[in-house]
C-alpha cells in the first residue's frame, strides 16, 4: 500500500515571507464571505435546535405537572 503525503500550509511561513500586512492577507484568505455566511447559518441552526429542545423540555414538565395535579383531585 502506498503512503500518501499531503501538503501542509504553515501560516507562520506565509506571514513572515510577505511583509508587514501578511497577517491581514492571511485573515482575508481564511475569512471569506462565503464561509461567514455558512458560519452564520450553522450558528442559527444550532440556536434553533437548542430552542426546540428547551421548548420540548418545558412542555414535558408542564404535562407531567398537570398529570400529577389531575391525579390528586378525587374522581366522581
């Protein structure tokens, strides 16, 4: 079986070789508008999921409390 080698990009080498604004160039390459939109979508999706889970937990607690409250009343 052949071993594969993948190229490794070292940000420190890129920054030191291009001058004063090297860190700005690296930041521009790493934070593209498309990745920011994708990140915002992912964060929004995570918040929506967390809110749905919290809502289900609250509803479950209310239903259990209502069940216990209904069980304490005498039936005719």
